[in-house]
C-alpha cells in the first residue's frame, strides 16, 4: 500500500468534492422533476460545505490549492 502525504489526501479530497458539486449542480439544472431537482441542489450544497472544510484544512497545513 502506498504511503500518502497530507497534501495528496487533501488535494484528492478537494478534487472529488469539486467534481461531485459540479455534477450535482448540473443534474439539478437539467432535471424536470422538482423533487429530484431539490435533492440534487441539496447534495450540491452539502458538497460546498465539504469543500470549505477541506480548504480550511489545507490552510491549516499551509497547502496551496
């Protein structure tokens, strides 16, 4: 198993969260079903919170984006 650095972990996590945010937002814009749109919008907002947490950790460890 490969050994990970904190920078690698946080960069990977940030990339995934940003990709998920984009996919959920796009899906919310494209669906016609109001309930599904609401769920995708909710998921996108959750990802925004995760992105902030990861960015805060990156700042704590002095890791540039």
